[in-house]
């Protein structure tokens, strides 16, 4: 296993190096292509700048020739140069748009070119009008030459800028080529060394395996000794015939047969399983094999086909094993976990089958199933009782409430204050009893939801805060909510947030504004929620007690409630597979935490 891991690791490293090299090569090629494009771009700008001077000189020469000779044929190169200059100027503007310096130079160049062309056009126009002013306009050595010299200097400056850029980009291209060559050399050397080392390990492993095979060829006797002394019942069956060739003492003890009765016979001939058990196992085995052929058809396969079939079955079963009800020689039955493996001894293939007695475990499982069934039945009875009890109790309570209300109305003007007070106690007690019955009914119903559903707790909390907005506003509570996740949960989850927020508002400190903060964090396999307040706090000795049903830390005169809210929360969170707890400082506030698994 170690050599396999090492070889796999080395091959992975080689592939990783090749992959990195490929990526770097692609990046380098792309960089080279970009550099070459930039170099071509730079040279194009230089050529266009040279053409710019040429076209201007052509225009100037043509205009000068016409003014001197009055021969219109001299204007031919002038008119040819004008559109070329316009196109050339536009191309230079576009080619240098990525260079702010050149764009600024281009602005100046275009201004000078317009001045030069305007001067030439003016001279030609005056000449055509036979105006003697034409020659001075064309031949003015000071102004005309000055403009042309400025153009030439600026043009050369722009060419120099491009030449400098070209040299820099050429250097970058050269550096990219050198880096690529270096990487290829290093990668090549690394691959050669790794391949040599890999070959060495493979040859060494082949030699080791050859030695191991030689040792295994002489280990049959040792195997049979270990086989015979194994504390688990085992048998060795021949592939193809399924006849048992070896069995250990525990096997004979399990099934009650002698060695003479077992060796040379198959499990089917010994009737180790009943026809009913065979019928139960058949679809299970065929399901593992994804076979449509019957067991009888599979038993007629050749040795090679049977070996392949058993190998496939072993792979499909993995380490699960198969629970089989076996029958001993005396007719007694017991459950055993069957598992097997394939081995080769003295050139023959065998199936090594082990039988682990799980009768006690099976009996315990059956008891648990029976207990679970009985528990489910009891829970349904309790739920039905809670519903009936609550329904039957609500009726007389409604009567008491109605009559006490009527009595209260009649006693409004009654002079005996003590009598009115007693009626008020009666009315309040009936209302509290109604709330307790309702809460008990809700508590008994927790757990009836069939399956979890995705719940956006962020959206859920917004709905809760809208529902509780009146109480929040009346109490002046400031609520802070961080981003909450989507969880897999039951619809009861809403009740958890409602109870915790209600308690945070209820048990506020009268000396300061109540502040409640709700947040959640991802702990990997679960989300941990927290509801923090700045209320009166809880003493540490009551951390566990507050989650018990009907457990109150304060009188009803101080704080209203039935004492079931936190018990509700605990039952709901545990139904989700999470846990709930509290941390608190007296006079500073409390933080209730609860976790929800992600699945």
C-alpha cells in the first residue's frame, strides 16, 4: 500500500509539473504574441511617421514647382499627397491612442501640418490668380522653413519615442523566451530524475512481490493452522463446485456436524439454510449483483465465471456482511453475519467464509424494534389524550370564563370590593389555565412533521419581527439581526425564535433600553445561532432548570407566562438533532445558543 501511494504521489507530481509547464507555456506564448504584436505596432507607427514626412515633402515640392513654373503638372503630386496626409494623420492618431505622450505630440503635429498645408494652399491660390504674392508665400525661408523644421523635429522625436518603446518591448520578449527556456530545462531534468526514481521503485516493488509470492507459495500450511485456530467459525469452499474442503472446530460446534459430514459437501447439501431463508436471500444477492438470472442459473456457471461473480459480489457487499438465519443439525436456528473473501492456495481458488453468531445482537435489535413500536404507540396515545383532554378542558373553562365575565359586569357597581377581587382572580385563573392547556397541546404536537424542508431563517426572522412589531415598539426594544443562513428544518423552528425574542423583551432591565442581537455562524457540520439580550440575567444554578416544563424563576405577578416556552425550544432543537444552552451574567444580560445540523 505504501509503494502504491508513493508511486501515485510521484505520478501526480509529474502530471502537476507538466500541467504547470503547459500553463506557463501558454502564458509565455501569449506574452510573446502580445510582445510581437506590440513590436509590429511600434514599427508601424515609425513607418507612418516617416511616410508623414514624405507626403508633406511631396506636397511642398509640388506646390513650389507650380508657383515657380506655372506648370499645373507640378500640382499632381500635391493633390496626391493631400488625401495621403489625411489618412496618415488619422492612422497615427489611432495607432498612438494607447500612449498619452504620443497623443499630445500628435496634437502638436496635426496643428503644424494644418499650418503648413494652409500656407501651401494659399500660395497655389494666389498663383492661379496671377498674384505676385504667391512666391513670397511659398518661398518664405523664415516662416515656411520654421514650420517644416518643427514638423521634422517633432516627427523625429515621436519616432525616437517609438524606438525606445520597441527596444523595451524587445527586451521583454527576450526575457520571456529566456524564462521559458529555463523552465523547460528545469522541468525536463525534474521529469527525468522523477521517472528514473519511479522506475527504481517499480523494479524494487516487482522484486519484493516476487519474493513475497515465493514465500506465499510455502505458507499454505501456516494459513490452515491459523484458519483452524480462528475463534470465528470458518469454512473453505472450492470455487466452481462450492464443496467445503476445510472447516475449523468452531464451524463444527456452530452447526453440530462432524468433519466427515461436512468435508466434500456443499452448504446446500447440509441444508444450513431453510427454503424460506433461501427465498429471502435470493433477491438480496441478485440485487447486489444487479443480475436478472436466477440463483439456479448462476450455480451452473463455470469456475472462472463463478470466481468473477463472487469477486463482484464481494465488491458490492464491501464490509457489510450478510445477516443469515442458519439451521443447526438438531433443527435449532441462529442468526450469523456471513462474510467471505477469495484466496488462492496451491494454485486453486477458494472462498473463505466466516460465520459470526449475532443471535444476542439480533434479539436485542428485535427488543429495540418492539420497544420503538410500543413507544410510538404510546406517543400517539399521549398525543390523542392531550388533544382530547385539552378539548374537553377548554369547554368548561370557556363556561367559567363566560360566566365570570358576566359576573364581573354585574358586580361593576357592587359595593363589596373584595367580592369583585375574587371574581377577578377567578377570571385570571381561567385565562391562565386556557393558555397552559394550549401550550401543552402545542408541546405534545412537536415532532409530527414528516420531514425537514429548506428554511430561510433570515426571511423567517423578518416575518417574526413583523408579527411582534407592536410588542417591540411598545417595549422600546432595539433589534439587531445579522445575516442568517438557510437551514434544513421543521416548521416549528419559528416558535424557537419567537420564544427567545419574547423572553428577551419580557425579562428586560427597567433601567436601560432593551437591545436584542440575533446572529449565526457556520461551525462546519452545523450552524450555531445566538439570541443575546441586555436584560436582568439568569443565575448559573438555573441554567438547566429553565428548560424544564413549568419551571419558573419569577412569580406571575412579576412576569407573565406558563413556564413552557423554553421547554418548547429545547424539544424543537433536539428534534432537529441540535442542542440549546444559555450563558448569562446577572444584571448584564443573557445569550441563548442553539445549534442546527446542516443535514
